[in-house]
C-alpha cells in the first residue's frame, strides 16, 4: 500500500471493544430506524439546503448522532466563519455529522461512494467533493477544487489522517489538503473527536476500521449504551502564520493531539463554549493524504 493510500493498523478484532451496558435488540433497532429516518429527511431537504439556516443544520447533525444513542458534548471555542478548512482526527462514520454539528461543511469522500445506491446521490447533491485516492496525478486537481470552494467562502471538512483509527491512537496528518488553505488564504480549524464510555474511558465501540462494514459498525453503536461523543474545537490557525503545508499540518496535528491531553472546560451541546487552548503550537480535516 502506497503513501497515497494510507491505512491504519486498527482492526475490529484487535482494537474494537463494545464496552458499556448492552442495549436490547428492540431498542437498537429503534435507534437505527431513527437514524435512517433522519438521514432520509435530510436527503429530501438537500435541494433546499441554501435556504436552511446553518443553526438548523447543526441541530440536525446532533439529532442524527443522538438518534444512534450517542450523547454529544461540545467543548472549546466557536468555529470560524467564512472560508475555512476544518480538519479532524478520524474514528467513525459518526465523525461526519459531528463535524457538521460544529459547522456544516463540504466533505471530502472517495470517488467510490458516488456509485453507492442512494447514499451516492445524496452525497453528490449535498456538495461532497469526490476524490480519486488511487491516482496520484489527480492530487493537484483535488487541491484546486478544495481551494476554489474555500475561496468562495465555503467550509471544507477533511480527515487528514487518510484512514480511520480506533480512537486510542491516531495517524499522521498528511499535508496535501493544507496546501488548499494556504492557496486560498483561509484559516484552518482543528477539531478533536473522541468517544467515551459511560465510565469516562475512551471507547472504541464507534470505530469503523479495517474490514468492518458500515452496517456492522452502526449496529455496534446502536447496541452500546452510555456513549458520549466529545468534540473539542481548537483555536483556528490563521492564514499567513505558517510558511508551508508541512508546518501547517504539523501545527494542526499538534492542536488536535493537545486537545486530547488538556481536555478543557466542557459544555453540553447547545451551551456557550468557552475558548480553551489546545496546544502551545496552536497559539504561536474524507481523506486526502500527501
């Protein structure tokens, strides 16, 4: 496997443990049904997205996560406005609506998703930027499309690790997408996502790794009780502060890793979130490796 297609060593058999109280099958089925219903409702409203207030989209994203039986806790500062590159560590399929709960953004996704029944059409209508991860020559075009979206004032969400990890460890932030932020002259907003069990320890139950299927991961989440998704919004990295994409990617990764170590003051979703530094470097994002 080349560096253009990074993979994580995490697998369901070795890394995923559905810790926490088990939820009964009827309740788990009800949770999945609610998730599907909310996603279907959101898909039906995609053509009207430009007229829907952003706050309602954020509420819908939180509702999807809550329907799966996962409580959302937002910490840190508010997300920046205008064009911005949102970058986060990648653990689960839940990461996408959680990032949307911070700020709705155009997400990156591998080109194969476009061919998925129903989901592909929904993703395309929602403005997902599809990328060809198996073609190195497609990288400049991908960066150019991200740059164009950022210059038009959009937020673009990226998971720069290039692969999902179990949550107990993470991968290196690949640099390609950060070039788009430099070219567009927009800030980078680091976001840390982690999943906690009822007792407060890191949970790997929501992970979507290795040979895991989406259905298997969704069912595991639905059967696990007491899960909390903690989303920490780090201070933005302003344009012009970092000389190149290597330094910018390193600063974003340091901010996200620092958020895991410092924790910070927490607040429930919807409450005012205090500004909490993530790491010293921060004070001085589907997946595009590179």
